[in-house]
């Protein structure tokens, strides 16, 4: 099975640093408005998931969530979480460190699209 999301070594290093400071983490892909459209990192329990969210998979032992509506636009897309220098405009945990997570994307190949990891829903 092919993953829907993975991360770069830079993102993995930043996640490890944040885990050391805060403990268990989770991600939610912001849908726009005030936060733009960027991945946001939270301590487990600090972001309330709803029944309109789906989990795309795990990165560095952290769940990565997105709203069902937004997923409809991105369902044909493989996502890669990256970390770069620069301050984002959100409540994500990495912001005070002068770094931010970003998403890079590409379309799934035909082979990948036929054998993707299943989504996880809140009620699972």
C-alpha cells in the first residue's frame, strides 16, 4: 500500500524537537482563512477533531488530519510535509522557533492510486 503523506528529513527533525518539548503531537491541514492553507502541529488534545475530519496517515508517529471537504479536493494528491525557515502566521507549535511546516504535493501515479492506505475517521 502507498502512503498518502510522508515527510522530509527536515520535517522529521523538527517534529523530533517538538516532541521533546511537548510530548505527543498531531497535525491538521488548515483549510484557509486566517491560517492560509498550511499544516498545523498541536499537542494531542489541543485541537478538537470533528466528525468532518479524516486521518490521511501517520508521519513520525503523529496522525495527520484534514477536513473531509478539503480532502475531496486533495484526494488524488500525495502530500509531503516539509519544514522551512521563516515564521508562519498560525497557532502551530513550530512558529516560535522561527520555522514553519509547509505541504508539497504531486498527483498520485496510476499504480499508487490503485493501492492507497485506507483513511481513518474519528469514529474508527
